[in-house]
C-alpha cells in the first residue's frame, strides 16, 4: 500500500480551490482505504476489505489523471480487489485488480522504487486469473511481470523476497498446465531464496514457509523424490505454527499440511500420516471463509477419507469421502480450474464403492464424472485423467461385458501411457492399468501378443516402483495375475513360478489389516493352484488352500469379491479332494461353492457358475440332484441376461447360461418333480423373447388396484423396449454412453416397480413365469410335446388333457446334430444329401418321435380322416432337427410321422399360449412382397409366379390384396404394409447371420429388413405370415434355447401363425407349397371340405401338412432336401 505525496494545503493556494478540495478528499479516502486494507490483511475481516475498495474507488475517481499520486491510488485499488478475490473468488474482483494494476504500471517510471512491488502485484493477479480461466497467456504475463519485478530489486530491497516468492508460484502454476518438471525446480529455488531473505519475526515469514512447502509438494508429484515430501511437511508445520490463529489464510495452511500428510500416506502407508491428514483437513473446512476455499478443502477431505478406506476397508470412510466430494463439487463453479480435479476425485470414490459393493449406478456415475473431468482438462493433468477414465471403462467391462467399454479402455489408456514421461511418479499406475486392459482383451482373444503386452506393461510398473511405495503390493499382484493367465493358456512353468514369487512378495509388503490383503492372498492362492495344475505337487495345492482360506476369512463382510474368494477356495478344495480323497475337503468345497453362489454382492455370472458347480458336485459324489442349487442358478439368469443392456449383448450373455435349463429340468425329473421341470424349462428358454413379451403385456388388472403404479410401469416398459432394440446406426460416443446409462436406470426402475407391484395383495405372481397349470392350457388346440435333451437323459413331457412324463431312450444327439448341420449348406450341390438326411430322420423316429406317438396311441390310427395335431417344443440339439419329417423310409414296414400326426413347432409354451389367445381377423387382408432380383443375390424369378398364383386364389374371396413387387418392396413400405394387413407373404431371399443373429434378415429392394427391426415392432392386426424365404427358422447353434430366427421374430411381433423354412429352399418348390396353403386357408374360412374340428382348431397346421404332402408327390418322397425345410410355427 502506498501513501499520498501531496503537500499540505496551507503551503499552496493557486486559486484552484475545487481541484485542491478533490485532492484532499482523495488523500483522506486513500488513507482510510489503505488502513482498512492493512487491517484486513492482518485479521481477515471481510467488512474491512469491502470498505477499503469503496474508499479507494472514490479516491481514484476524485484524483486528476495527471496527478503524480494517481498511480499509487490505482495500485492500492488493484491490491484491494486482488485481496478480496483471494477470499471470495469473484472473477469481477480479479478483472478489476488487473485493470487497475496495468494502469499503474503504464504510468510508473522505470526508475520508480515502487515499480517492483507494483509489477509483483500485477503478476499475482495474472496468475490468479489463469487459475480461473486456464488461458496460457495469463500465466505467461504473470511470469513476465514478476521476472521484471525481481530484476529491478537487489538483495536488500524490501520487496525482493515477495517478488521471488510470487515468481516461484507462477512457475508452479505453469507447471500444472504444461507439465515441465523444470518449472518445479525453479519454483523451489526461488522460494528457498525468498525464505532466506525473510528475517525471523517478519509478518510474512509463515507465508514464505507455506509457499516453499507447496513448491516442494508439487515437485514431489513431478519427480517422486521422497525427501521433498518430508521437507514439505516440515516447513508446512512451521507455517501453521507461525500463522496467527485468526489469520484469513489459516484454512489454506491447514489444507496444504493435510494434503502433504495425505501424499506421504499414499506413498508410504503410515497410519499416523492419514490421521494427521484428516485432522488438519477437517480443521481447514471449519475455518474456510467462502464457498470456493471450502470446496477445495472438502475435496482434500474426500481424498483423505478415500485413502483411509483403501487402507482400512471401513465403508463408513468411503461414504464420508463421497459426501465430502459431493459437497465440494456443489460449491465449485463449473468453469473453475479446479472443477476437473473434483470431478476426477469424486469419480474415483464412486469407482471404489462399485468395486466393493457392485452397484451399477456407482460405476456409471464414475464414468460420467471422469468423462466430464477429461473434457474440462487442458493441461498437464490430462495423462492422469485419461488413465483414470480408462480404468473406469475397464472395470465396467469386467461386470457388464459391453464390447465398446474394453475398446475405449484400451485406446484411452494407450494415449495416457504415450503422453506420460517414463520417470513420472504416476507412470507405474498407468502402466498397470494398460496391462490390465490387455489382460482383459486376452481373455477374449487368447492371442499371445495381448497377454505378452499385459505382462510387459505390468513388469514396467513393478520395476520403477520402490518397495516402500504404498502401491507396490498392488502392482506385484497385478503382474502375478497376468503371469498366471499366460501360464494357464501356454503352460510355461516359469510363468507359474514367477507368479508365486510376485504374490508372496506382495503379501509380505502388506500390513495384516490392509484392505488389499484379502485380494492379494486370493491371488497368491490362485497362483499356487495354477502351479499345482502343472506340477501336481501336493504342497502347491496345500498352500493354495491355506492362502485362499486366509483370503476368505480376512475379506470384509459384503465385499463384492467375497463370492469370487469363496469360489476359488471351493475349486482348490475340490482339487485337493480329487488328489487325496479327504471327505472333509469335499464337504468344505460344497460349502464354499454354496457361499459363493449365495453372496448377494458378487458378480451374477460368477455366482451362477458356482451354483451350477455346486449342483454338479452333489450329483457326482452324493448321487442326488440339488433343486436348491439349480433354483438359485436359474434365479440369477435375469441378472446375467439383464434388461439393462441391449438385445445383442443379452444374446451374448446367454452363452454363459449354457444348458442350465435342460440340466435343471433333468435334475427335477430325477426327483419326480415333473411340474417343476416344465416350469424351469419355460423360465430359462427364449429368455430375451420372454423379456420383450413381458414389456408388452397389458397391466389392466393392476390398474384397477394401483392406477398410478400401472401407469408408471407402462411408461417405463415402453421406454425400456425402445432402449432394448438393437441399434446398428452410427452414433456419437457421448450419446451412446448417455443412452446406455439411461437404459440401465430404466431397467433398475422397472425392477423396482415390479417388486412394488408384487407387494400388492393378490399380485404376488404378477408377470412371473407361468405356473404349470397355465402352461398345460396349450393342450386345448392339440397336443404339445416338450422334449428335454441333456447328456444325462432325454425326456418328453406331453401336455394333452393332463401332464405326464414319458421316458425316452438316450440319443446320440450331439454327433447327429453336428453331422446334420454340417451338411446343410451343401444340399443340392455335393454328393447325395438325401442319404445323410434319411439317417437323421430314422434316428429321430426311433429315438424320439415313435416312443411319444406310441404312448399317445397315435400310431394306431393313420387311416383316420382327421389326424391329431402335435406341437413340438424341443431343446438343445433337437431344436434344429426336423421332427415333423422323422420316420423310417425304407424296408417293408415304413413309418413316417406325417402319417400319424400334423406337426407344428413353438419356441416355448408361453409363445404358443400368446398366439392362441390372439383373435383371428374377421376380414383379413394380404400383403404380398416379391423380390425376383436382389443385389448381390441369385435371381428368384419364381417369386413373381408365386405371388400371381396367390392373387388368383384370393381374387373372388373378398380379401384385400396388396402386392409390393421389386422396387416397390422397400424396407419402410413393407413395414408399413405389415402394420395394416393381417396376412403377410414374403417371397424373397432370407439370411441367418451367425455372428450377430439380430441381423438375420429378409433381403428387400433397398436393404435388409432385419430381425432387430422386427423385434422392436408390434403388429396389432397380424395373424398369418408366410415366409417364402430361405433360413427363416434356422436358429443359432450356439444358443439353441433362444429361437433367434425370423419365424420366431414374426411370432413375437404378433403373428399367431408363421410358415417358415429350416434352411434354403428351391425357387420352384415354394410356389407349390404357397398355392396349396392359401387354397386350404381360404377354403377353411369359407367352410370347405375340412372337418369342423380342423377349421376350429388349427387350419394353418393342416394347410402346411397338406401342402408338403403335395410337394412330396411332385418331387418324390426321398427328395428330403426339397420338402423337409417347410414347417409351421405357432397356432
């Protein structure tokens, strides 16, 4: 602060009384303002600085522009604005400071002794504005001003120490933006010199200590030298001791000291350091004078509690961390330079909570927060922010298996590592994360380069991390995990030995109460087990059990990894039982598999596999099926194949389910629980279709009791169905992330609404899988036969007038299925396909169909006028085989299924019930689509004559007929037509996509009408669909229980009857079948020669039966590849 140099009034009177009065008033105001400012600097009372600015603004306004004291007035006003900004953080104060200080410098002569101080003030103001705006020009201006100030002062100059300290601060600020570690060296040197020039007892001495401590702390972050951190704590302690108790900056001092202790705790894991950190940081929060300073202190408190949690595992510490960080974020302006750091830290806290509790909301929130942090980061913090975001994507992929997450993790982490100097203190963590992403990729690809890169990056992380570093055990454990994975795949004993060594060292470095210890013990046990698998040495499996026992006993209650720990212990105990046959090992193995399966916070897929293994071991060793284990496994399927992810991913997740439906049913049958077996088969098959049907189910009954709940459930169901639809259109990553998270929130809300609905009296089974007595109702339109195929047994359930069990002798079904499907693509162009087909049909007759028909007494009545109808619902490999064509075609006593029954198919009994409940259209209309020539496909000239034949058939029936031929048959036109016509005939190419089954499609003029599009549409007026296209009921061999094909898609979209094909059909064969089908259907509607029962029951089934018979007559019975593909699905 500078005082007036105007002479006393009585010495001059030049006649300018008014001017002199203004100067005198300005002097008085300046003196009063600087007094208030001085008192504010000492005591920190806000009214003082407010009054100072008010007085100094008037002093400047009254002072003539050419007066020699105008520069001091401007300097004082600028200093006051800067002082208030440093407390309240208002940007207008900072801009006012710079404006006034720039004017001051412009009119201050170069030889003016006050110029260094003024330059120093201007430099501080520019530095503060840079911290707010991030404009690199501001920090460069700050350095320039402060270097000029230092250059104008000698060692004895009163302001030299201040200028040196301020200049050091600007170098630190620039380092934070550009990341040049040399700036931290310059900062420490300058502030060391400033401290040396400041005598004991000087009012600024505590501030010099504080500034030096901060510089040392930042340099530690840049170079990782522990002595810098130790010295920072020493000098910051001195700063706190010397600062007055009521000093305005005392909160900052405490915050800096707490941060230094926190950094040392993270580096060295000394418990006393985290205790000191939390005490100082909490006191800083209590003393913070405004929102912005308090936000910074709260952020530090949150970081300290998070670090304490990672050491203690106490969830209360984690909750305190999140609470403090949420408060910090709410107090930090969105455009503030510190906002990205708070976002990043809060994201880290949510990530940690997800890793311990497994709540998807937490990992989604972590991703969003860290994405925002990256978007707002433009400085040296970018490598760390990217690395943290990549870790979030990697962690979420491990839970949700979203393919884009692992792709994002790899690309982001590769960038983070590429822009991180090898000697940066945080480089080990970034190497470890990248190594983890390559390990995750390797688990899918099994490619040697991926696992080698994983090992390489994690070896680098270990190599450059000192043994006394707090993260060294974690890096060692990570490396052991990669070595363990490489050993499992490539069986190099050196990898197993190295994994054991790494894990033993990691465990040895951890305190017995460290929260990471249980995870490291688990990994050590796994390493010994892996080595045992190769060595078969008893001591290895003994040590595996020993360490896994410790992992389980030391894991906190409710930890998300506990399920995995139990599962690993169970596996090792079972392995040891197989080696030494100690019954106690088997008992404990079963107990731990059960504990793993029942752990509510574990990964659902891991729990599912534990439940299945528990069931298998009980059956293998105790010779008794476990309904409890299977019931638990089945209950987990909705969490694995979850509504919260897209349909395509759900179909991928179904691979993890395997044949659990058939295995559980087989177990129930063995215990004479036939009803339960049927219910389980229905519950665990066509899972995705079942989910879509439930979303579309009306809730009128619920509306009568809880209209509010019903309305919300309908709304959420509609949104969820739209979100679930496969979307193959390009979209931005940000929108993709936002939509995916919204999808998951909708699924969570849907689950909550369903739970609430089931608490309403009378609605306990609301939208639950149908009980067996409802499933049996399918028998009113003929017999339904469910065939369960499992390696242990093959059984058929028949729903007729009641439900009963038929034991069917075991098939060689896997071998047959493999040969049969291998031949499909070659029918008609390689060897004699009919010979292989005949063998398959004979095996189906002998092994499956004949026993069923005999038990029903259907084989005794082939001569009757009306054949009974049978709907086949097969599982496993039988889902791909033509039961409707089974028979003995040679010899003196041939038997063929079509001589005894009329055959149809259904993916599930529920689908059949829904189709049965759908009313027929009283006045049908037909949409016919033909594509005689499709780009990239063989021509289909027969499609035109096919549709012309249908058109002639309906000409006099009164049925409306619309024909979309060639270029008229676009995707949109066909979809619109399907919405307005009850019958649909598609004569075109069809394809079944094995990679992404939702892309199976009808090939139309302008593109593909994909299964995904059909799945997302409901056709209210739909009744009959004739799919005169290839492969419309082919299905997916990897997911046999899901009926992922075009005919099932039409059934689920609302059609009650679908005529389809199992594989490719001849261009000249389809018209024959179509002509006969439509002839029969039209006669049935008009009351022709069919019996009354045929018309009332299932005219479509009888129509295709008669049509195929006509085709057989035309092409000869043993031309199987021509007539066998045609089939009927539905009612």
